[in-house]
């Protein structure tokens, strides 16, 4: 009977380890979803701000200069949300 108890204890310990790991994975998933939601919100806010900037920009401003400024601001946003700058242009 002692062996059965030992096997049962081992089984319970393994189950506990699996439950802990499942909880850790659940927490990581929740964190990642929250980060994605925050990033999406930041990008949406930035798009709204940029639409306002574009509507207030004089029409005689050179398009290339305006695009360069927008790229610079988007790279700054990317560096904040990714931890590094990604050059997608």
C-alpha cells in the first residue's frame, strides 16, 4: 500500500506542476493580449492625431517634407511600442 500512496503522491505532484504551468501560460496570454490592445489603441490615437495634423497643414507644404515628418513620427511611435525602431519605409 505504501507504493500506491507514493505513486498517488507523484501523480498529484505532476498534476500540480502541470496546473502551475497552465496558469503561467494563461497569464502570459492575457498579458500579450493586453499589450496588443494597448498598442492598437496607441496607433488609433496616433492616426487620429495625424489626421488632425494633415487637415491643419497648409496645402503649399511640400508633400515629400510632410511625408518625411510623418515617417519620423511613426518611427518614434514604433520605438515606443516595440522597444526598437522598425524601418518599414
